[in-house]
C-alpha cells in the first residue's frame, strides 16, 4: 500500500515531480509561485467590504480580550476567595465570569456570520470575473486546454478559496491577537516562568517549518491533480460513444485509476503530514504544562508566586500553544486556498483577445465581398499552415473549399472570422481590412452552420433565438419554417417550449442541424460558413437540410467546407487546397476539364460513394 501511494513521486524532500522513468518530460524546474502576491490580490477583494470587515476585526479583538480576561478572573477567584475561604463577593465574580463567556460566544458568532458574508461576496466576485474573463480569451487558449480542467478552476478552486475564507481568515487574526495578549500577560505575571515556557518555541517552529515546507507543494499538486482528473472525466463522458464504439472501457478506466491514484497519493501525503502538526503541538503543550506545574510549584513553595497565578499561567500557556497550533493548521488551509487562488488568477491573468484597433470601424450593410491577399498563417512555429492565399469572392457568390485533411480549409474560416490572426498578408471585406474592423461587428454579420451542431440546454425557442436575441416569437417560428424544422417541432410534446438537454440530446442529429440552420437564418448574416452540414445524415433529412441551406444561401456570400464533393457542384468558385496552398481554382466543370488534382479527388469520391 505504501509503495502504491508513493509510486508517482520521489520521496526525497517529498518532491512531486514524476521520475524520468515514468515518462516525465525533461524540463527546467518551474519557479516558485508568488504566494504573498496572491494573498495581496485576495486581500483586495476582501477590502471591498471595509466596514463589515472592520466590524469583524472589532469582534475578533473583543473575543480575544474576553478570552484572556476569563482565565485571569479564575486565578483571582482562586487566590482571593477559595484560598482565603472568602464568600463575600464570590457570587459577583462568578456572575461576571458567566457574563464574560456569554459575550465571548456572541462575539464569536457575530464574527463568523459577518465573515461568511464577506467570503461569499469575495468568491462570487472572483467567480464572476473568472467566467467573464474566460469569454474574453481568444479561441487558441481553449484549443490548448482541457475543458474539464478549466471547469475545475471555476468550481473546485473557487470553492476551496470560499471554504478557507469562511473560517481561516478569522482564525488567523484571532490567533495572532490571542498570542500577543497571552505573552504580554504571561510576562507581567512571571518573566522567569515565561522564559522557561518559551524554551519549547524553537522546537515548535522548527517542526512546523519542516512540515509546512512539504505540505505547500503537496497542496498545490493536489489541486493540479484534481483539475487533471476533472478534465479527464469531462473528456471521457463527452466522448462516451467513441469509448464504447471502440470498446476502450478498460483503457479509460485504467487511465482514470492512474490519475485517481496520483490525486490520492498527493492528498494522502498532504493530509498525513498536516496531521503531524496537532500531534506535535499536543506533545509540546503537555511538555509546557509539565514544566509550568513543576517549576511553578517550586516557585509557590518559595513564595515567589501564588497558586492562582500558577493556574492563570498554566491556562495561558495552553492558550499560547493553542493559537500557535491553530496558526499552523490554518496556514496549511491557507496554502491550499492560495494554491486554488493562484490557479484562478493564472486564468484571469491570461492575455485577453487583442483589443480592436483604436480606429477600428463598424461596417453597415455588408455586401459580402471577400478578398485574401498573400495570407500566411501558422498555428505553431516551424511551418506555415496556409501560405500566400490569394483569391477574390464577389458578393453573393458560393465558394467551396476542398482538399485532403490538413490542407487548411478550416484555417481559412478561422482567419476570416479572426479567431486567429494572420502572420502576414491581409483579408478584406467590402474593401476594408478585417484587422481594422471591430471583431464584434465582423462576427455579427457572419453565420455558421457546422458539422457538429451545438445546442444549449434550454427550449427550442431559446436555441433558435440565440441567433438574434431581440427576435420575436413569430420571427423564430418563421426562421424554423424556412429551415424545414417547423414540421418536426410541432410534433414534439411541448413544441417550441420543449426543453433540450445539454448539446441538444433528445432529438436526432438531423433535427439538431435543422435547428442550427434556423438559428443562422434568424441571424440574417451577410457571410455564411457551412462546414459539411449534411454529413452522417439520412437521405430524406439531407434533402430537407439541402433545401433549407439553399434558402439560407440565397443572396449571401457563402463559404462551404466540402468533404463530399457531389454537394458543391453548383458552387461559383471551388478552391482546391493542398499543404496550405491553393493549387487549383475554378468552377466544377472547368476543374474537371483540367484533369488535375480535383479531377482525381472527385472521381475517388465517386468510387467511394459507389462502394
């Protein structure tokens, strides 16, 4: 069991880096993250509730003062009433003690309630800021990250911060004040006994430092492993059909167990080593009490100190080690929270999609003229994905992009919509370079019907209206009619009010495509992008989709990414791409007459269809 838990890690200094034998890539050790910088950023959120935070701090001061006053009065009662066998005034002192502890409890309750409000306000602002920022990030950011891992940052990491702020922040302030007050009173009662008690402090701090230096890494690794596990879960659940189709259940279960074991190992060691702290504190606390009892008894026999003062001192010594113990425990919780906050701030600090140029323009009444001039782009350094693309599309024309996988067809669309930016060259719409057009404006006059239609959780009416949020119900219905979707919608139990589950599950792929077309019709775009919207569709549904697409494409400039060449024979212009370059262009008939690459591609598709 021990070997299984420690397998993913090197034990020396509890390093969390996988060994090279386990397949870890060789890379430089990452720099330590900015702990205090993250704490400072969290403090900015907390400081937004200054008045309420001040009240919390006031309650912390009051509770700490009352917590110190109680033991002192107990010592007074022992010396002046119990030892002296004096009853007069004892009842008053006991009532005072009861009152002190009642007000102590009230102040503790108030500070907890108010701090929960501050914490929830903080994490809500962080969550909202993170989610808003995610929508400001460019598409390449999402292409390089697991969606589940990003979800973990919005949920798990934020919730980790919330749980810690609800309790740990108050506890830290209270422990610090209690510690300062306790040492002050102890020095006032007996400097010599205080000095003797303090002899255990170096051992205490050495032990805490040894433990926290290791748990900080483990807590960060735990958060990282949790994010990776969430990402894997999201990925496998989304691809469940593929997993089952290829009978890879055993493989994904094995991968899940491996990631789960890594999370278990890091969490196990983080919690186990953290658990050493209270054990160490209890041992030192008992040692301190034994020293005070022994040395204090000797002092009492010599008349240097009273019995009540020994009781006060013993209680304060416990109060001294208790806040130190709490600080150590809370520090580990803070480490975990800061690790989560760092992961949140990493996303918030990601560069947003580049701002529009200062003189960026808004286009009105876009005709749909598109021109690429020597457009060159690469996703990664080392080779161009597309290069020197030059072509012109007149308003209302239909352009088909064909070519083998990886030729650059989708990249052309990504560049046209400015999901990615050109390395060199230019793209013009109605004579205006798109780099000088506001992105929101650019995408507002573009419509997309993709191969994998995506529908949100909500009603059919809401999903179609997503194309234009201010559309009336009548306009939505009219768009559905034009998309040949109205007839099947009317047969559904709740018609347009039928609630679709996430990604439109509950209706067929063809029906989802018809709803996507209706959404695009409602948006009324000037430029339309179609990514083989009829693939994997039955013949009857394909006819309905083709008819709907025909209506949608009327009078609009359309870019069709074609995988089935028999669907683009009527295109005004066919661009044949290979290795990121246009090697042929023209109409279907002219390209067949050339008997070049398109000719071979077309006839190979015919043979495949015949088979």
